[in-house]
């Protein structure tokens, strides 16, 4: 067996070295052709089809430490898969030694201190289910199958962001295995520079094995869900959106989606496949106040579908899962926005009208609130001027349709980019976006992140990511 180390080089591991590694591990090693190998190497985005030299399914931190040390000893390319939900598929690399963290998915909740400790392999749904037992929630994303670690180290946002900031703003500490194979803790009290960089700088500095989240009283019942209208009403719905977001309390987050209507049971059959505009609301405060806050949405125009109701918070958190199935082909372009201007709305409607796939969507997500109240250098995620995000989310089934769907996302993005803050969400960057886009995402944090990378990973052991190269 051969595996990659530095670009263009290969290391022969057919002389018993893997047997030596097996002796150090509790988890199993999977080689190409063995049961479980293809499942471990697959990720959410079906465009990503890479083949690691072998996979280790880690069962604990000791396995992670052993693997990092082994990779260092033999100068192997190392990649790490948590949830596998990143659009660019950075978790997988050809010829690499891949760590599959999916078996490390424990969650421990301290309801008195309002803290949750979650392991590296957790999905958002794992954390939400355990915290909601206590009527608490962490600030996470909005698709329950997303991995927590990539979300958090990239910044992270969701329905609770307006109240409490980026996901990374609500982390109390992290456990991390460094490039030297040592387990350390990073927080505001210890290894502060590393903690700063981990909150936005991605997986550049080590392998995060556990995260401590601050929890807040949310649910179990909230007011949330979508209301849909035909696309012919888009101009009016977007004007309603502009009006509501100006006065929306922090408890209320509003999202706009334009797309062909999916075959959802809450939409009329004769509308399936036809262009629609949807407003999703989440009011995470008192349900009675929530019903009052969303009343203008429910009474607007002539909706073709309305399931904006009281519901469990965990249900809302998985509401969009069906629109993001594993294995479909995905390509996104995204920008942060300072405001929703009428001119942007016009281009948004025109771009959505050209969507070539029944699965694609143009999305506006409201972010403004707590994140804007922190200093820009509070953590590496920065982008404290972001108040909305636009995501041109192309999604389709077949390889032969790649060109037309990618071109739609790029063309729509070109129309939206003049309205950008200049920043973008690093977790939404696609495989073909280069260093200049990473710098746009990290902006003023970039040079400081280079210094932290140089200190903690001078050999660039952790490079299968949105890489920040050490000096």
C-alpha cells in the first residue's frame, strides 16, 4: 500500500507499519475494498469522490493522538472527517491517512451551569436532542446533519445567531490534539492565542476533539416554519421582508428562499416544480409573542402553503434536511451583505427565475444582532459588519448537468457581489475557490492566523483544509 506525504511523493506502508499502528488503536483501520471503507470516505456533496489510502475510525482521543503521531513519524498526508457536510469536501484527500470521527459523538449536558460538552463527531442534531431535554440550546446551524466541529471552527450561524452571535462566539473552550500529538485545552484562560484562532480559522491548528458550548433557554416549543407564495408575488414578499427585518426583535430570525417548489406535502401538487418564494421564520422566545411577531407573514397576500406554527425547536432544526440529501451534487457561491437593498432584491428575483435545477435555491439569511456588537478582532471569524448572507445554492443529480448548474450559481453571484461587505462565509467556499477567497473570508484576521499557524503547526501537518500556510 502506498499513501501520500508531500505533494508528488508516496510512502510505502506495505512492510508492517500499519500492523504497528493497529496495536496502538482501539478503533479499526479500513483499507480500500473493505466493508465500511466507501461509507467512511463518502461525504454529503456527491461531487467529491476521493480515495484515502486507508481510514481509521477513531473511538477516542487516545486513537487521535496515536494517529497524529503516526502521521508525523511517517510524513503522511492527514485528513479528518467530522460530519462530512462541507461543500468543498475538505475532509477527504486522495492517498491520505483519513480519520473518521463519526463514532465519537457523545454529548454531556450540565443544565445547572448551562454548558454542553460535545465530541468531535457530533452532528447538530445530536447536540440539539440532548440539550432540549433541559429546555436549553447551543447556537448552532440550521441543518441537523451538519457536523459541529467544522461549523464551529468556521464561525457558524443559525436561527439563534441574532440573539447570541456566531456559533464560535458561544464556545467556552475546546480540547485539541496538536501537530505534536499532544492533547491540550484552549480557552480564554489557557492557550488564548490558539483559542482565538480556532474560532474562525478552521481546522488549521490541530484536531478538535471536544467543544464546550454555552447554552441558553430555548424551547422546547418555539414558533417557526415556512410560508410560501407563487414567485409572481416575490416583489411584494421581499418588500414585506425588508419591512419586517428593520423592526424584528432578536428572538425572530427571517429567511427568504426562492426555488422551484419541492414535492412537499404542505404545498399543493399542482405547484410542485413551479417557481415559489418562501419565508421561513423562527421565533425562539415566548410562543405567544412569537405568534404575534409572525402574524404579518401569515396574513400577507395569498399563500399557497403555511406551516408557520408552534412546533418543537428540534423539529425546526431539521426542517431543511430533506432539501439537502447526501450524495446529490452541490455548488454554492456566497457573500455577506450589510443590508437588503431594493436593487439587490430585483437581481435576486431575476437570478432565481433562471434556476436550471428543481433542487437549487437562492437564499437570504438574516444575521444582524449580537455578532455586530462585538469588536471585529474578538475572534478569528471577524466579519462583524455582516448583517445578512446571500447563498446561491446550486443542487442537481447528474454529472452531465454540472456545467449549467455551476454557471447559474456563478452568474447569480456575479450579480450579487456588488452588494457584499467584501466578506464571505468560509464554510460556504467551494472546492475551486482559491487563497484570495480565503483571505476575503478571514479579512483582517488573516495575518494573525498565519502567526498562530506558524507557532502551533509550523510543518503544516494540518493542510487538507482552507489552508493558512505557516511562515
